[in-house]
């Protein structure tokens, strides 16, 4: 059994992956307002703590939502045709260059691109999927995807769990800067 030190997120080993939060797909997913809000929180938080963010876009589904793009700094989306992000050589190379072993995954659709990316990552990475920052067109597909990923060894987490684990403690300048995101 892992100790808590092995299962908690660590800033120097983590990377946020935002999958396919695009103009043609977001409007048709369940709980879209909550998902967009939480992805923006995660991206803004990553900027505060200087955590790398990778963004993907499925070909032909439009650009990443403008409000998410506005929160990103020096991040250019990787276009892909494969459902799994690992089907993109640019994605694989980006991860290799960042030298991070823990992927924090948000985005859509939970049962397609998110699940395939998370499951394909498992042999080589620790994977956390942010349950309140992923969705599918049909809510039941999201539910089934989260269950399947959990059964296969993915850690299912939430936006606030990610934020507080990476902050580690209260009272720091980073905590004070991040606090408005969770109020």
C-alpha cells in the first residue's frame, strides 16, 4: 500500500493536461458551466504556482474556448487526430521535455479522449483525473468513464483537492494568491 507521501500531488513532478476544451464540443457536454469554470480555476492556479500546462485540440472542433485561452500563458495547443493524446508525437515530446511523472487531467470527453489518454498513460505515469473538470455529452458516459479509470488505477480527484494538495499549507504567499480561486 502506498504511503500518503506517494499518493499526494507534488508541484515539482506534476503537469496539468487540458484536453479538447473546444468551441464546437463544450456547448454540447453535460454541466458545461461547471467544467469550464473548474478548468479555468486549474489553469489560473497553475499560473500562480508555476506548474506546466499542456493543452490539446481535436482536429476540426474549433479553438480552445476564449476564456480558457485567456487564462493560459505561453501555452500553444497541440492539434491531434487520435483520441488519446499519446497518439500525438508533439504531445509525447512535450511531456518528455517537461520530465514530469504525474499527469493531472481535465477536459472532454471523459469517456473518449480523457479516458483513453489516462489509461494509456498508466504504465508510465501517475494519473489524476479531475472529476469536476471533465465531462461528456451524456452524463452517464462521464460516470462510467470515471468508474472505469478508477478501476484501472487512475486517481479520481477534484479541483479543490488538486489546489490544496499542491499548495501543501496555508499562510504562504502562494496560498494567499490562490485563495480567491476557491472562495
